[in-house]
């Protein structure tokens, strides 16, 4: 088969390699669509993967082409989405059903071969069946959508509260989409790209509720839009010191902050910012990955994050594929990687599809 193989940091090649054989409880997935995640760029060009050579790619969907010796043949020829985290099932988090916090996990696309290939071997327990009419590009968005669902569900949010999302990459935009679907009317978005503004307006955001941080003084803008009281809920989806400080500074007394963005560098809080957490009695939450396996979801919720996301898609209440800005054939994947690495074009989600599809 053909696959994109990360040989070493900065060296990724489209190579002919043996097709994987599914393990006893695995399925062989014929990859139909795969999204490039922002985390793929440092993995490929700066930090490397946990082991190399490795096939990256953890946001993908496809069709089951074969099952392992002891696999369930019901999966044959099914259209499936793929949960990329493979839990150990023995650590404390796993025993609680909190697999997203597993301390000894494996992971498709970073610790074992992923979806930037014609075929990928996946544990059958990591599959979710897709409706016949769901486009594969939409299904490949299930993973980032579920991550956004997990972040949203980390905080209690009342319908009447003002909610702010800062950082409008894929996760931030999906989070905004989810909050709109949930009926949050006082939604404020902070971005720094014109195409983010246009996409937010297409999604139904009032123009006055978008702040372009390149043109506006963000604290002053927030004061005007919250009557000087601050926002009730703040989702920080950037991972930089300045935006983390905004999250604390611009949240109302008794408010809630969710830290979503992966940190770019060491993160620090100055004394005054720390004082505000204490004196304003802020609830500060972190979020990581998404829930998939555990029945009942997380913290007593009625469904896992993937079930929640799938329900929205099946009901036609969300269209995450609207965020796909580029779509290439698998053989052209490197074009997408370069666009994201070099920021040579505006983009939101870059998708690659099986060649010929």
C-alpha cells in the first residue's frame, strides 16, 4: 500500500510499504478521509513522534476491509469512524472508565501507525459505525468535534450566561458551533483572521460579537460587550500566556474558565493574575481528549462525547465539514502539511481523501 511515513523529524515520504495485517481483535480500515490536526505539524517538523518510522494521522474514517482472527465479522464492510486513543484498561483512570486520562495509553498516529495511508489496523473497540448517508469527510471530523464536545461539557453553562471562545482554530470553531447549536445567545468570539470572522458570520454569529484581536484592544472590547462585568464563561483555545491571562482577567467574579489550547511554550501566571483567580473565586478547568468507551459518559452524563457528537450529526443539527477549507487527494497530503507549517494560505481544516474517491 501507499502511506505517508515519518522517517525522522522533517522527513516524511509517500512510500510503498506492506499492507498491515489486523491483529486478532483488530479491523483493517480502508481509509477514505483523514484530517490534518494542528498537532501533526510539530510532530512531523519539530518534535518527532514517540517512535519512528511512523505513519501519522489520527483523525480519519473509512470502510472495514478485513477483521482479525478473533474479530467480530459484523464489522466487515461497515463504514466507520475511529477513536484514536487505545487505553491500557488497567490504570486508575481506566478502572474509573475515564479512558481519555489513561496513563499508559497508545495512540494512532503518534505512538502507532495512523491514518495517513491507504489502510490502517485499528482495535475493533475503537470503531463507531457510521450512518450510510454520512460523508466520510464529515466522519473524519468526529475526533476534533468530540474533543470540542468534551471541552464544552467540562463546565456547567446556563442558557443566559455570556460565553467567550478565544482562539478560532478547528477546535475553537467547533466549540463555537456547538454552543450556537445549544442555543447560547450571548456568545463572544475572539479571533485574529479575516476568514475566521467570515466563517463565524456564516455560522450565524452577529458581526458585533466577533473581536479581531489584531484590530481591537481585547480587554476594552470585552468590557464594552459585558457591561464591564466580564464574561461568565471563557474557553481559552490558544495556549499562550497572553490569552491565558485574558481568560482570568476577563472572566466575571464567580465565573468559569476552561483551558483548551495546547501550550506553545512554558506557561506562567504573574502575581496579579493569580490573585484574580483567588479573589474572584474562579472555577478553572482543564480538558483533554474525549470520552468514548465508558457507558454513561463522563461525570454522570448520559452519553460519551462521541455519542453526543454522533447524535448531533445524525440529526443534521451540526455540519462540521463546513470548516473544511482544503481537500486534497492522499498523494497530495504534503501540500496541506506545508500550508499549515508555513501558514502560506488561510485555512481551517485541511482534509485528504482516498485517491480516486
